[in-house]
C-alpha cells in the first residue's frame, strides 16, 4: 500500500529521450551555417544519430557510472610482477567506444573534418566529460606526429580508426589506438622549458632512452604518448609506445593516480621513466615546443568545445526543470525573474557555441591552406580558450541554483557538471598562460590581429554597441605600455567582441541585440539574470530548452 505522504508531485521529469544535436537550436543552426552543401545531409544525419544516443537514459547512466566507479590502479599482479594496469568500469569503455566509432578522434579523413568532429565532441561530451580527454589527445596527436613522417605512417591510421581496441599490444597488431601525453613535470608546470626528463640516443636511428618523472600523464592506458624530454640538442618531442614493436611492455611505471576535484572517470597519473624506457623522436632535436604546439592548438579548441558542452547541458537541464516545476501558482519558466536568469544563461551558452563552431570552421580552412584563417586561429583560439572556460563555472553554478536544493543533490547530475567546470580553464594552460599567449600573438604576428579585425569588421555597422566596443578595443591596443598587467582584460575584450560580431551576423536578432546590450554596452549587470529591459526573454528562453525534450 502506498502512503499518501509518499506521493510525488511537482517534480520535473528526467531530461531523456531527446536529440542533443537537433534539440539545440544554436548548435544545429550554427552547424548548418558553416557546413558545405555537398556534405551537409550526411554530416547532419551522423550528428543527429549521435545526438539521439546522447539523449538516452542508457547513455546518461554510462556517464553516472563511469564517475561513481572511478579507475583503479594495479601496480603489481598477485605474484609481485610489475604490471602498471588501470582498471575502468565497463561504462567508461561504452563511452569511449561510442566516441571512437563516431569519428571523434578523426578530423582528417572527412571533408570539413574539424567542424564535424568538434560538433560531435560537443554533443557527446554532454553525456560525460572525462572520457573526452583521451578522445581529444588522440585527435590532436595526428598533426604533431606529421613532423616525423615515418612514425605518422604507422600511427595515423590507428589514431583515426573508428575501431575501439583497448587492449595492450604493439602497433602492428592493433585495429585502433589512443594517444595520451606527458608534458608537465613537478618543478615546471606550464613552464615546460624547465623539464628535466633526459633522452639519450640509442643505436636504432630515432630511438632514445628516457629517464625522468611526469607529474601529469593523461590517460595512462593509451597506446602511445607524446612526451617532452631533453635530448643532446635540447628539449625534444617523443612518441612513447606503451608496448614496443617486439611485443614487450615498455617501462612506464605508474606511481599513483591523481585524486581530482572532478573528471573522476578519467585516470590522470604520475609516471616514471627509468632509463630503459624507449621512445622515438618526433621532429628535430631542440624543436620540442614547436612540434608539440600543433597538438596544443587542437586541444585548446577542444577545451572551448568541452566547456561549451558543459554550459549547454547545464542550461538545458535548468530550462527543462523550470518548465516542469511550479512555484507560487505558475510554472517556474513563466516567472519573470526566472525567465531573465534562463535567458541570460542561454545567451552565454549560445555565444560560446557560436565561437566554437567558427573556430572549428577556421581550422578546416587553415588546413586547406588559408593563411588568413590560420592567422585568425593564432589569436582567437587562446582568447576563446581563456574566456569560454572562465565563464563555464559561474554559468554551471547559476544553472544548478535554478534547480534549488534538487540541483545540489548528486542524482540531478548538476554537481558532476559543477565539479567538471573548472578543468578546461586549467588544462593546456591556465588563464594567465592564455593571456600571455595572446600578447605574444599580438607582438610577434601582426597577421593575427589583422585577421581578427577583418573578421569582426564584417559585422561593422550592424550594431552601434558592437562598433563602439571595437573602437574601444583598438584604443586598448594602441597603448602597449604595461600590457602584461592588462593582458586578461584585453583577452576578455577580444573574445567578447568576436562573440558579439558572430551573433550579430548569424544569430536571431533577439540574441545579437541582447548580447550587445548586456556584454558589450554594459547595460546588464555582472550576475546572471540581469539582462536589461527590452531584451526578448521569451525568444532566448525558448532557445535554452531542448526542442524535443521528453
């Protein structure tokens, strides 16, 4: 017999049974804007299939399980033999396998591969973010490996394969492979030039023996790792396979797994190389940073996409909850103040999504030979990485608050999003690193600023507040005295102006108008939910809701 006091009323339903791609107006419209007509139908169908899977209860349960049962390190077997294995919950393999099958590790084999892959990464990251780490590193290892063609010939087909093959084995016996990386050392952090790991040449051409310690080695069960070490000619990039070509295990001793704030499904390790660890040089000796920068640029774009995905998932959950919950005689979503909060959150999310898609399209154009788009990326990627990842945490916290006490409970999924939200602002260089990189681009590569100004100039005259913001930005750039202390503010302005230009050109008028009023003209407040009067809250809130939510 059910007691009357146990009857559940006025609770929103789970957000399941929807298309994470097609139900996201900003993503679907933005993707259609950039994708070529010749591949649009195929690409949209692929993303729709992935989006429908992402919206299922089964996929969401995979995400919950992978974090509830984090990886476990086994350093030795029962007989005392060193094995250095990390065990994962089956849900991890489901998530990672589906990502590989969907081509999220491959941006090179299909037309407009960066755009298609980035959109897919954004969709599937909304299920669970931790497994996106090996996905991102595998994809981004490809351009770096091309600095050593004979290695690329072996590994690129494996890294871009759509076969998930998680077992250890030599490259020749694998149907697919994943890549990790080990750059950071305990004494240096982001300052990789302080790295002390040594690389001594071996008799085999291109082979070296490594000795040292890596403070963070991401995804230690990957098939190969890109690492930095000091060769006789200076800091150099190396490919370190988990299993050597003869089938023996390489010496990669895992000292411990990190106990992290979030990203708990993913193993991050400290590893030791003991002088018998074998790796192969990628690029010339002494050119390690220049070689690895190809990887860093790609992973920084994934930081933007990962944060945009977290933002979108948080906003969708908040809007869905508000549509299914009543308070003080009406649905929450119809309350004017809640509508302002949801509209403001939706605006921030849409701006992040628009910027992500534009950068992904630029990556395709740059890969096809466009110097203009390559210059744009040089400035826009670190600016976007700085700003979008910085905005992620306050947005997710505000979205969590929309659910009230329910949002603070683990079962809502919101705490996991909140714990995950700071990661991308740290990974691949914290905020200061990005701001300083923006300064380097401005000071050393004039083509980068020219490309940026050409991009935002395409929206000239469309909105007086955007025009004024561009003018103010140029004033900032005209005085470079004491620029390092102002680097964060300048980087923020670059990102906001670029977002404003994209929304004014491509988004519905209600979106562009609200963004210029609240983010460029300063008519809005600092907190979310303070959009100025006149903003079309209804239009913005509708874009926050999953179109076909169940």
